[in-house]
C-alpha cells in the first residue's frame, strides 16, 4: 500500500508539475481568467449593486445561488454531526453538584437533586475547576469578539468580511465561552435547540428571501423585488438584499459552528465535554 | 442581581461597546449607526453579566483612571525586563546564565479582577510567568533567573493592590 | 519624519522578534522558552505595531486615524490574550507533569 | 381548479421550485423535528411529492415543446450568473431522482421512526438535502455550482450512511476520504477549465473549447474531472469505498443513495463529455474511448465475480452496482448512438432496479432482522407479493425481457457490436449469466428452504447506538404481530405498495423504452454522433 | 404471396386474458372460485382464438403492435397460419388440462394451489404470446416469460429433488437463451437491421455461410426447450413436476414452444433459401436424427413411466425439427402437423400416468402389473395415446408421420426415411412393456388390491377427451392440415 | 539568473499547489491513522484553494474592493478599471470551498469519534484486525 | 516607505521560520503551542504590513483584529485537553470519556 | 514586488504541511495544522484575496483547530505514523 501510494503520488505529482508550464504566468494580467468574466464584475458591480466589495457582490448577488448552497453545506454538516454523534439523554443513577461558594462537590442519587439554584451547579465526574485567568479574560473578550463579529457582518459591503466570517467569529465567541468555563454553562445560554433553530433559520432567511422574490414574480433570489418594499431604487434594493442574505449566512454559520462544537467536544453527550 | 445594578452594567457595557463600534465602523450615517446601536444592544443584552466590573460608577471611573496610569508603567517594566532578557538570550553560555525556578507568592487582594490583572502583568513582563493563581491570592510564578524572581511581588504588586483597593 | 520614527520602531520590533525567536531556540526547557516567546508577544508586537500605527497616520484623515486606533486595539487585545495563552500553556505543562529545567 | 391555477402561476419558476421545495422543507423538517416527531415526515413527504410532480410537469414541458428551459438564478444571464438548464436529459434524470427519492421515502416511514428515533427531524432533513443536492447537480448549468451541490449531496450522504451497523462509521469515513478526493479533483478540473477559458458556465466553456483543442490545460482539465468522477462512481480500481459504505448503512439510506449516487455521477460524466467538452473532443480528439471501455469491461468482470463471492445480500447488490457502473461507462464510451442511448437508458433502468432491490432488502430486514441470504428462507410462502416484486427486480438485473434491464442491455450490446467491442459484449453477457446465478441462488433459498424462525432480538442491532434505550417499549406493537405464531406475514402496506409500484415500473419502463429513446434520448445525443 | 393484414386487438386479448385471470385467482378465497376463474379464462381464450380462425383460414393475417420498444422493433403480434395452429392446440389443451389439474390437485391435496394456478395461467399466456409474436424479439420475450413462469410449476414440490431439477431446468433454458439465443438475435439484428418474421427469411444476402451456420446452431441449441440432444437433459429432470404440469407444459407448451421457435426462426428469420444454400439444413437434419435415435434408445431403458415419456418427447420433438429441416413441402407440413398430433397423443399419455399415480401412487412401469384390469378406461386411453405417438392408424399421429415420410422421400434423403421408420419401431418397443405389464400378467403377479379403482372423475374425463380427439384427428385432420399447408405454402412460396 | 528567478516567480505558486496536493493525497492514501488522513484531507483541499487564488492574482492589481468616492451611498463612477483589481471570481469560489472544507472536517471528525468509540483505536490496521477477529 | 515595509515584511516572514522550527521540531506538544502562538502574533503584524504594501491598510486591519481576538482559542482548547487530566505523552486509554 | 514574501511563505507552508502529516502525535498534528492555516491566511493576503484570507483566519484560528482538538480529546493522541 505504501509503495503503491508513493508511486501514485509521484506519478500524479510529476504529471501535474510538468504541465504547470502551460499555465499563464503567476500574476499575468492577460490570462484568459482575467479577461473573460471578471472585468464585467469589476466594472459593473458598483453600478449594479452599489457594493464596493466585489467579492461580496458576486458572492451574494451574481452567484448568490452558490452561496445559498454553501450555507446549506454548513447546515448539512451541523445536521450530520448531530445525527452521527448525538446520544439521547439517558437515565442517570447519580448526579454531581458543586456548591459554588464553598467548592464542595455533592453526589445525589436518584431524582433527589437541587432544583434550579444559583449556588448549586451541575457538574460531571470528570469536572475540573476552571482557571481563573482564562475564565476572566475570556469573559472580558467575548463582548468585543461579538461586537467585532457583528461589525464584520454589517460591513461586508465595504471591507473584507461578511456573513460567513462574522458568523464564524460569533460562533467562536461562544466556543470560547465553552472552553473557558464549561460546556454546560454554554449550553445553558445557547441551547442545542436554539442552535438547531438558528441554523435552520439562517438558511431560511436566505432561501426565503429568494422564494419571496419568486413569489412576487422575479427570478429566484433576484433582489429587485425589495425596491418597492424598502422604497429605494433597484440598485440599493440589491445592496439591501445582499445585506439580508449575509445576515442569514451569519446566523447559520454561527449556530452550526456552535452546534458542531457541542457535539464534537462532548462526543454527543452534551455534558461538560472538552 | 438587582434590577438597578443590572441596568447600570447594561449601560456601561453598551456604551463601551458602542464606542468600539464607532471606531471599528468609521461610518457615521444613520444606517450604520442604527445597525451599531442594534448590535450593541444585542450583545450587551446577551452578555451583560459577563463584564460585571462594578455597579458603582465612581469606582469604575477611578479604576479606569488608575489603569490609564498603570499601563505606561507596565510597559516601562516590560521594556526593562526585555532588556534584561537580551543578554541572557544572546550569551554563549546560556545554561549558566539562567536559573529557572518556581516561586510561590501571596497577594492580599481578594478581588478577582485585581488578581488577574496582577497575574497577567507578571506574565507580560518577560522573565516571569504566572503558573498558578487561585481566588485566595496564592500564586506560583516561574522566573527565569534570580533577578526576576527577586523582583516579585515588588512594585507591581503594590501598584495593583493600590489600584484595586476600595 | 513620521516615516523615520516608524521605521525605527518597526526595526526595533523586528529586533525583538528576532530576540524572542532566538530565545525560543536556545533556551533549554519549555518554561524558559516560553519566557522568550513572551518577548515576541509583548515588545516585538508593541514596537512594530506602534510603528505601523504611526505610519498609518502619515496622511492624517479620519479614516487613517481610525486605522491607527484599530492597530492600537490589536495591541491591546494581544496584551490581553497573550498572557492568557501563555498562562494556559504553562498550566497545561504543569498539569501534564512537565518538570522545569533545573540548574545542576 | 385552484391547484392548476397555482401551478401555472409558478410554471416559469419550476426549475427553481423543484429544488427549492426540498431545501425549504428540509429546514422546516429540521426545525419541527425539535418539537414533534411526526411532522418532519409529513413535511418531507409533501416536499418530495411536489418535487416529483414538478419534475413530471417539466419533462412534459420539455418533451412537448422541445425547447431547452433556461432559468436564471438571481436574474443574471448565463456567463455572469448561474443558470439552470432543463433539457431532455436532465429532465429525465430529474424525474428519476425525484420519483426514486419519493417512493423510497414514503415506503420507509416505519424504518425511519425506529432506526432514527429522536432524530427524525435531522434525518428527514438530510434526506431532503441529499435529494435537492442531486436535483441541483442534474439541473445546473454552472460547473462550479455543480461542485457545491455535489458536496451537499456527499455530505448529507455521509451522514445518512454513517448511522447504520456498527461498522458503518469506518466505511463512511473511507467513503468520505475518497468522495472528497473525487470532488476535489473535480473542483481542480473546473479550475483548469477556468484558467484556460476564464468561464464557469458550461455552455460558455463549451463555446470556447473548440478554439483551443490542442491546449494541454484542457486535456488536463478533462483528465482530472474524469478522475474525480470515476472515483465518485466507483469504477474498478477506485471502487473500494462502495461495498462497505452501502452495505453497512441503514436501509432507508441505502435505498436512497445506492440507486442514485452513482447514476447521477454517470449522468454528470455524460454531461461533461457531451456538453462541456464536445463529443468531437471526447471521442475523436482524445482517443480514450478504447481505454475507458476496457476499464468498463474489467469493472464488469470484477463486479460480477466479486458479487459471486458474497454471502451478504446487500454486499452482493453493491458489487452488482459496481458492475452496472461498468455497463454505463462502457456503453457511453462506445461512442456510437446506440451505445450512448443504452447507457442513458440504463441510468434510468438501473436506478429503478437498484431502488427495487434495496427496497426489498429494507422489507426483508424489517421483517426478519437479518440481511444474510439465509434469512430469506421460505419467503415465497410468507411474503408472496414482496417476493414477486423482488423476482421482477432480479429478473430485470439479469436482463430477462420484458423487464427494463433487457432493453437497455439490448442497446448496449447492439452498440458494442456496432463499435466492434466484442469483449464488451462478452462481458455484458457474462455478467448477465452471473447475475442469473446470483439471484437464482437467493430465489432458490426463498423458494425451497423451509421457513426459519428468526431471532427477533437482533432486529435492530444495526442501530444500537441510538435505540438501545428505547426500542424495547417502542416495538411492542411490532412484537405483537410477530411473536404469536412466528409467522412473518406480508410487509405493511405502506412499504409494500411503493415497492410493488416500483416493480411494476420495471416492466413498464421496459415496454416503453422505445418511447423513451425516441422522444427523449434521441434529442440528447448530438447529431454528430452516429 | 401477399397476404391481407387485419389489424385487431384480439391477439393481445388472447395473450392477456389468462394473465388478467391471475389477480382473480390470487384473491379467491376458496378453491371453487379459483378454479372457476381458471376455467372461465381458458374458455374465453379459446373462444377468442377460435374467432380468429376463419380469418386465418381465409388466408388473412391478424396483426397488432402493442409497444414500440425499439425505434424499429416493437412488441407486436401477428397471427398467421402456423401460429394459429399452435395456439389452437395450446389453448384447447389448456381447458382440458385445467379440468385435469383440478382433479389431480384436489385428489392429492397439494399445497400452494393458488401459486400453481397463477403460474399455470401465466405460462399459457406466454405460450400464446410465442405463437402470435410477429418478430423475434417478441418471441424471445414470451419465451423467457414462459421459462420463468414454469419454474415454480416444475419445482412445485419444493423438495430436494425438485431443487436440483429446477436448477438444471433453469440452467439449460436460461443459459441457452441468454448465452446463445440472445447473442444470435443481436448478431442477426446487427447484420439485417430487422427482426420481423418474413415468409422467406430476412437473412438472405446479408450474411456469409460460416456466420449463418453459427447463428443457426446458436438458435437451435439456444432454444433449449426443443431438447436437441446435448441440451435435452432438463426435460427428464423436469418430470418431477406434478403430472398436469408435465402434461401440458412438457408435452405441449414448453417443448412445443421450443420447436415452434426453432421452426419460426429457421423459416422466418434465416429463411429456407439460406438453409438450403449453405447446406445448413442437412446438418440440422443429422443432429435431429441423432437425437431421435438416441432418445428412443434411452427411453427403452427407463423404468419410471414419466421419464420414459420424457425421452419419448425428446425424440418426437426432433421429428418436428427434422421435418422442417428437410425443406420439402410435405416434410414441413408433417413437422407442423406433428406439433398438434403429438400434443394430443402425448398429453393423453401423461394424463394416464398422472391418473395412475393419483389412484395408486405408482410411478414405475415394473410396478404396474395388472393395473389395466383395475383401471381399464385409463389404460385404454393410454393405448390410444401411445398408438398415436408411434404413428399407428387410426390415430392422429399417423397423419403427421405420413407427411414426414413423404417429406423424406420428396427431399431425396432416404437415410432419414430409415431413421423415421427405425425410430417408430423403437417407439413401439418402449411402449409395449407398459401394456404387457398392465394387461397381460397373471393373477399372482398382480400388485393391486381390489379396492384400487379408477382415478377421480375430474382426472378421467380429460384423458378420455384427449384420447378421443386423437382418434378423431385421424378421421378429420382438416383444420390442422389446412393451417399447416397454408403456412407451408406461405413459406415455400406457393 | 534573472530569467530563472522570474521563471520561478511565475510558476512557484503552481508548483507549491502540486506539492501540497500530493502531500495531502499521500497522507490520505498511505497514512494508517484516520485523523492523519483527515489532516491530509484538509491539506489536499487547501491545495486547490491555493491553485484558484493563484489564478486570480494580477501583478500590480489591488484587492478587489472598489475604491469609491466620498459617501458610501452615492454612486460616483470613476469607472473601475478591470486591470487595477485582482480577479475576484476565484475568491468567491474559494470562500465556498473553504466552507465546504470546514463542513467536511466536522463530519469527518464526528465519524472518527464514532469509529474510536466502536474500536478503541484510530489505526486502520488495528481496526481491520479487530474486524477480522 | 514602500521599501521599508517591503523589507521589514520580508525579514518578518523569514523570522517566522524560527517559531515554525519550534513548532515542527518541538520536543513536546507544549513547545508547539508556544510556536504557534508566536507565529500567530507575527502573522498579525505581517498582515498589517501587507496592508501597507497594498496601500489599503484599512481593509487588512480587520483580518489582523480577527487574529488578535481568535488566535488563542486553539491554544486554550489544546491546554484544556491537559486540564482534563490527560498525560503529556501516554494516552490514558482507560479513561472513560 | 510582493513575490519574495510569497515565495518565503510558500516554503513555510510546505514545511508545515509535511510536518503536519509526519509528526507522530495527533495533537501536535492538529496544532501544526493551525500554523499551516496561519501561513495560508498570510498567503491569501499576499495574493490580495482578502475575503479568503479573512475566512481562513476565522476558520483556521477559530474553529477548525478547536474541532480537531475536541475530536482528539474524545479519541486518542496516539498514532503510529
């Protein structure tokens, strides 16, 4: 197997390397790729959509359909991880609770355990106390990460970034919270059902916008329909349409990243996890 | 938590975040500002209990001022200890120059913010790293040589304590 | 003028990057290497970033000012995250049972 | 009346509706699955049905008018935006996909409820996503969009087959690796095309390629795309992932994925060879036909012989699928009109046959809890209708008239003779004989062996992980029916009716294959091919 | 000779009527209803076929295309004289056999009767389909359906013996058709571009001698149901089936379908001119003669009655092939007539064997001592049947043999005359011991008690009917003779 | 010398992409450990991204965000010239590809966890041994 | 100014090889964490320098900022691995996870 | 003008890629993969693909390494190659 693999790799690699000489030079402004389609995009984006960031414009408008499915890919991954890993809740014989003021761990048998309480915290047998420094710094940073993420989403038109990047950062903020404290705390704030709902809702915003266009009589995902709704001209309508779908992307990406993390880090048990 | 305290923290969080938003955004038209307000409301609503500095506004301002004074000093300390590190790193006989050790120190502070500030300051200055910190102020610090070890807790401890004294 | 100042600062930053990097190579054990790595996080970053921030202010406009401010924010954030990360690594080392190098 | 009015209102948007409906429904299913266990099924079934109906309307539209329907996504014209192209071929494949997905789905309600307990929402959602991925792959006119949809189909496919027996995660992981290699190679091929032509739209590229026939980049694009697709369609040296992946997974997934994945990949191969690269390039300029046909021949021999060695029913089917891939690839690369017609016809027929066989497997498993051949003992007496349908499917695979398998094989063999590829003809006949032996063995067991008591403790062993804690109480009903007298009765009607429908379809497809060829496939093949 | 073509859906109904009866059979709750369905379908089928008879006798052809499965080939039906002859035999015998099966199955209380009658119906459908098919593809399709539909009938007992013989059956039949007939058909299609049966064949001018020989042989052995010698051994094995099945299917439907297909292909596809020009006919004749002689010799050594009959069938089938391959008018007429004549004779014999088994449970000839006294009607019918098969007047078999003999003389190959005569003696030789045992044994050798009686009425009536038809056909062979000569005149061109 | 340098500069990216592609492929084919294969898969996918992004680069071009006039809502067209901007289309495609990569990574890791839960190891040969046993 | 930034960034990118050496060769996993952390820091600086090279620094700062905020998540996650009482070298196979 | 940086980073990328698949410890492998993605991000910015770089930055630094570590936490670090 090893030799076979090496031979395959060397053969393919050699072949591919050899034929790189036919490629246009790196950075060649006259290659077919730079001459055929992209000039149209670069020269007309601002006219068509009022979005200076050409990438965003292509992503969410010219090839918005691709992006819808890109978002769906993410959703699919979330669902897949859930389907593969999630273990339904099972009856547990005993539960551990930490009395937070004193740090004493109590073990409760059966269904005698403290109901919702601020001083008692449910923990697992492999619970470790969180680190003070990490916990504090992360709590401090999470706001900024989140506001930064929202900024990225909102300014996708003018600077790099957009729904996907913002969504990942948002998701990362929750992941950070889960890492710095523990997974239970994170799940308490952003539950699994919420994650599932959000991840579906994001794609729904995207595809629903498209479907709305279709119902009003335009083509699917043709944002022109927004112009009577928002009272703007068609170009600005496209700009706003792009913004709406970016929000959808961000919501999905955030929720799915968190959802995948929940499942991966606890191997589907959604207990304390990593 | 009391409602009033909550509102105050919310407001503080919101204003800080909005400041950040404005700096990030650099766009001052209505659309983006309203987006900013919306986002900041959202974030502060979701996470307002993370940044519980204090409900006392005057203390908050004092703390802020103290920090503004403390940070240049800290940077100066960093410069100093970096300069202290340079000969060690470039010395041909590096194994004799250093004498790593873990020392234990105790801080009298009970305020977690203060402790974390102190610990991070120690870590920031090259030559010393906080290894362990607990809520009772017990710290273990790894120092690269005797000089770094001896400088602890030293001035830094006093300054941070002063900063967080009520 | 601004260019020169920033040039000096950036050069200083690069120098400290070098120092930290060499320290990472030369020092004998993980904990002391971490001390050297701290230089990269602090002095190197501080100097080079302030150099760049000043450079950004070469033409003073609101946008450039905000850019410089953002660069400073990066420093602030790294000053928050850097020690935390360092602490996390050290903590992991201790928990994993890695013994510090001792002078014989 | 209102129904038709609605339909006609959306008529211009049908190409979008056919894919958007499953997509939106998958979201609803995923969301509603959190609150209710029954609604996801209803939503999904309704969506699949709508897709099915729209595909019927589409194919009728295409056949009647003979015009290729072009739908502009986001309103941008072809090279700039993404367009959907519904021509005869894609309409045909769309019909195959939607009908197979729909029938398999409604017949498996009980299986889904037991095997994926508490995860029905996610499962149904993924099922729909898989379907919409395949639909999109079929309909799209954009080379890159094809990749995205391929990834959707693959990812949801991994999830669907990852939750089967306890061996399935490993098999799925291997499938994932090879699937990723395949998809990435395809993406790379698209990249090569892009670097050479600067376009991503299939029609646009096709109009540019004739000007640069001699470019080695184009050649490489072709080779890499083909390599990727060949991996995904599991042709002989690259087939390793398929048997494990398909045989270890749950039946619902197998019934969806096994009939469709390889077929749609072959469809894409045909599309790339005929539409993207012109037939002139593929058949005349490259001169790889001979090689591909030999590859197909080896695949057929290999698949058939390996199938002979299998004890497990589903594994056997998997190797048969591999052999059938050889039929289609070989038939296509015969390069003449008859051969290509046969290959395309066989896509349809093979999808139907495989669907029927896997549905039968699902019914057997549901009833007996085992999937070895021995579990079928005495089935003819106990489940005559199921076995009748199964026999039809088996005969179709063997190629006995008047089932559809015969007719596509007829075209393939005629094509082989016309092209002078007698080895291919021999391989086809050999494979038919082997299939006859294979299925005869099963039918013989079912016919002759006395009925055996089945150990019902093993019924749901393959989904141990999700069900351990629930299946006891949930299956009381099922236990009631089976434990009294140890008699397995006919499968529940909701499973049986779709299955019988598919089986009868096998005959109908066969009898109407002339119509299909004359009205649909003839329009697909460019006039340049004789 | 240009024939007037009538387009009518009647052939389709004739084929489908018994298939349509299947749901009725399946859904029947009691035996009576089920059997009523069977009988009604059989009656309707015969009526439909009879209704077409006048047209055919007028020299017209009924035609209908059901599906256009390939651009130039469809599943189409075409009723001509030869097909009519065969269909008439098959459908009339179906009624008789149905009646007989009812008696047989009831008296032995067999299991799975629903399945039995369903597949019986399917098989007869396929048989009529073969008879009426207008092109080779349609013929092939119905041929395959017949093979598969008879499999459950052959293996009705579902025991070990049934299993092995079922395997053998499918191996020969399916293997032959997929392995030989299908490729031959494809090659034919490739060279000629058509598969329609034409009166003088379609191959002339398209093909060279080697290929023609190869295709002919592939068809001859590919249609393994005809039982030409190396491909014959499924037939004795298939005798494990219940007797009505053996009777109808292995004396009439299945084997005659084989013979019919071979004749159809030789005349309609390959064409007499090709057969004659490339000297293929002689080779076929030799093979057929070989089969005739060898099968008769083997039959002599069989003790089990049904096996003996089976080998007899193998021999008799080759008469048909031989008759056609002689390429003389009388020979061909004889061959075609033999389909009918042999059918009535042989089915009588099988009915008798079944009746004996029903009444006594005896299978072997050596155990049948004295049975003639207990079951006089049955054994008389057996006598008539065997006389017909041997070709003794006053039985139908004589007429076909007469034509065959004429044919050998006409074609000038006297060696085949001797083959025919010799085999007739052998036929007589292997039937004689049965009578001897049945009638001419002494009291003390008798193996049967007094209480053994005739088989049930349902069993006896059919065999009486067929036996009397056998005799009737000697005196009144007109319909069959006319059909056969019509067919021959079409083929031989006036 | 300069020619060689410019030749290297013109093709280095493509070489690098081939090397990365092969590194990833090698890991996926040869490596025994499942997570290693996953790592290889990530590298494999990024190689293609490198290829695409290299296609898009234009010497002297700036990033594909149009420098627009004052005020972000008013559209003032000093019409952007295609030569000045890097080709944005590959970037769009590769955003999608990265997303797909992450999604695949997540699913693959989930499957790896499942495999480990089943067999207690990630080495393929050990797993095969356990299956046979 | 261009040259200043260009050469600085070249030097900086060369300097990144040293932490990379630590990352690749590091005797323990923790050394690798350290190396990656340093690489992250240097990346942040280099990103901004490239922004200056393109004369569009405002567009690049966001990326650097994202790094500054997210760089340490992976290190935290990895250290969390050791928090959960996993050894440095041997795997605690028996632990019920 | 930006070519030298491009070349240097390419070399670093290849080194880290090879290291990621040869290092005999999965946790290390995951960490090196993180470094790999840093370099990739740099490379994208060098080539002017800011959006791609941003995505790579957020994904590489934010989630993919975390996912890997989480998975390794629930499986094992041990590897034979």
